[in-house]
């Protein structure tokens, strides 16, 4: 059926980067983009948030499901997240090595043996074959980010590199070619895998200093906001950096000193007060581009000392404030913008099997979504703004307290303000289906891409949504959305 669809290539201008573009972009319709085009595209990613992570935060915030602002979005779909292969480097082979099979993912047959945890080092028993299936062949955040930004499947560790080891164009490149502004916001380091996937190109996500240098010195994005400050520890305390490695997330010591002394194309900001002023549109900017690195090292909040919720680092903004700061800068461009906002430490809390801080991080993300939707309502509404809320993959296999005996038992709600009853079955990523919520021009095109069905997902608290598409469909959609104006002019 795909073969019978008319395919169309995205146009690129001479001003586009020299990177190889994905040759063909497929959308659902024969004509390519359908209906009106969004001026702005906002992609919000809660990193590593499987279904019950979203549900846990909703139970905590509202005592029930269905109350989040994104629950009112008109388009809801399921999405696969697996990579091309699970190699940590290019294999020069385009044959897909992994997939998603609903029957295997929900199998009630007995599982085999245990799997050792990668972070916690705990043993996780494979109580059911379905548990065992989704613990294997999972994506990392780099390949998943590349799928969402460039619309291609690739190897784990890739930041917009294909499996032949060649850089590819992604949504920020296309947005720039179309005259739009672009930005990334994250609650973890600015050069961590997910923001990097929307701002840089590198053969490996682990090359933080190279990625940070590309982001800051090449300056593709108009706004870069996140954590990764070399001069502050994870509790937001000023410190003397132990060595060059402390500077890696901001491109190394040279790039950092250039940035803070105004010798890059960005205005540097770092204090909570400045983020708050920028969020209100009250900060005077000397440069049109902003590089904001909060005064904390790895994460805004998750890696702070102590346990449980509360006692937050007081010197850093929250994700909602950072998001509004970015929107204030990007919306100055009358041609519109592309913005990626990541709740990055939801994934870190899942790796740590830390339910309290998982909820804390997901609630912070949910507040950011509410702030973005309020901004949209005041700035052209859903006629001008396409917003997609999703995750890049599951993590931790969060299920109910008796899910060792009752397969896929949902987490148990204990009411508003209470941590639900849960149990963890893993401490790293999974190959589960994940949720997508979308609103605004083009959102409905995702529905036409849901070509497959998973009959078992009634268990996950997502209503009767059963149809799913691939994560690369989001990448193709956002590229087509930002390139649409350009294509229209060229035609
Ligand atoms: Zn991730």
C-alpha cells in the first residue's frame, strides 16, 4: 500500500547545510501536507515515560486519569520506538534488525530466568514472556531522538547519523532553511542525547564536548536552554571544576569561556532570576539568540542530594519557566519556529526505580505542558500551533504491586497527593508502545499513519486507542510541517 502512495521529496534551498537529506519523506496523504499549515511546531518529550509513568503522575496530581491538558487533545495514538539495530555504532546495513510484535509483548506464557539491571544491578525476574520480550531490543535516547527529529531508523548512540555513518538533516536544519527559528529546552544537560538530536549531528551521543561545541559554536538553534553548568554541582552549589570534563556539556573550557564572555552568537544567561524575567518577556537581550544554562550540573533537580520529593534546588528554574523563556525568544520570528522541550530526568528516575522523584519529574513536565498550552491559547491558538506530547521510549516497566503474579497489573491509585502502589520490573529502556497526544494543524495526519493495531493496550489506561504508528512518523511529520511553507513557495 505504501508503494502506491505518491511520494514527494522535500525541497531544500542552497542555504541548507551540506548534510545529506533523507531522500524521500512519506506522509499519510497522497498530496503530502493536508489542510492548513502550522506557523509553530512544539514537540514535548517526557524522556523514558512508559504508560504507567504518565498514569502515576496523573493519580498524584489529580487522583484520577484524564485530567491532563493533553488528555483534551483531539489526536491520540500509540507509537513504536525500536531502533534500526541495537549496535552502538554504524553497521552499514539497512536491514532492520529489531521490531515490535504485540502478541509477543503481551504474552502471558512464563518467562525465562532473570535479567540483571543495568543501573541498579538488581535482578529482575521475567515473570511472563511479555515482560521478557519488551526488555530486549530497546532503543537508546539518541536513536529515538534521531527518529523523532530526522525521521529515520538508525543505530543506538546516533545523533542524526544514519547507519552508514553519514550525517542527515533533521527538523532544525529544515526549519532553518525555511526561515524559521529553532530551539531546544531540557531539564538535563543541553548536549544530552535528546536535545542533541534536535540541535547537532554526531556519530555518538557520548561525545558531549564535540556536541556542545557544535551546538554553541555552529549556532543552528536560536535558543538552547538546559542544565550542564561546569561551575555548579548537582545541588546547585558553586564549585571549582575538577578538570576539563566538568565543561564537557557546554563544549569544553574554551567554548564555555567564549560563551560567558559574549564571544559567541548567543546571549548567555544562567541565573534563575534571568530565566524568570525572560519567561515574562522582561529581560533585555543584547543578542537575538539565547544560551541559557541553569546553575546546576547534571539535572535541574533529580540528581540533588537526599531522597524523595521536596527540598528542591532553589537556584534553578523549572521546566515551565524555561519553556516560556524559549517561547518568548522564538516567537519574535514572524515566520514561526520549531521548539523541542524535554523532561529529561523522568528517564533518570526510572533508571533509578525512584517512584517519588519519577512523579516529581513527570509533574514538572506536565506543568510545562500546561504553560505551553496557555502560551498557545494567547498566541494564535491551535490554528497556528502544532503541539505533540510524547516520550522517546518506555523505561523501568512500571506495573502494579502484584504484577509478578497478575500479568501487566496496572499501578494502583491511592488518591491525589499520594504515591500510587507500583512495582518495577526493569531499570532501563523497553520496547513497549508509548502514547502520543497531538493538537493543531497536521495533528490529524498522525491518525492516517497508524497502520497497525495492538489489541492488548486497554490495560494501560489510554482508553480504547489501539492503533499505532512508528516514531519515525513523528520525525517525518515535524519536518514536513516546518518545510511546508518553503514547499508552498517553491511550488
Ligand atoms: Zn530517552
